[in-house]
């Protein structure tokens, strides 16, 4: 007799059996099975759209365009090269003495006097000034 009790879902307004309700963390309430199915469908559609956007940007195409013989060592070397490039200081000359320096750790931009070597550290994160080439 208790199995025949129908309850109205607070999210969608449909009525279904009380035993079919599930506590969902995203909705933060008890919802019916139909709401759960709709949520899964929405997530699947969102995932497909995001994959299509990545294809347009060329992120996935880069992975597919790997040359023959590409292996784990090559992937490791590529990752380490990207990390090194990220850690390198980005510098842009302003005049004979001063350069615009971008800190590799905190990405803070400030003027650096390359002749007097002032400031000696990043004013924001207090990290040392890395060597750089102009």
C-alpha cells in the first residue's frame, strides 16, 4: 500500500512514486527520476558541444597531428619545454635602461632597470629576477 503513494516533484512538478525519488547533490533536494535523466542528457549535450568547440580551436587536431613514432618520451619533452617557457621571464624594452618585466611566478608586470638592476626582486611576490635576453 505504501508503494502506491505518489509525490509531486518540487523541481519539475511531475508526480511519481515516492520510492523513485533520489537525493541529488546538484539540485540539493529530492528529485524524480525524470529530472535525473534530463540532467544526464543535458550534461551529454554540453560535453558534445564543448568537444566541437575544441575541434574548432584546434586543440584536438594538434593531438591527432603527431608525427609517426611519437611516444611517451616525446610527450614528456614537450611538457617540460612548455613548463620552461612558462617559467622564463617575458621582457619588453621600453628605453635604453628600462624594460617591462613580467614575473614568471606571479605574472606581475613592472618596470626593471637593467643597468642599475633595480628592483632586485619582484615587488609583488618577492621572487628573484630571472636572467633574460633582450
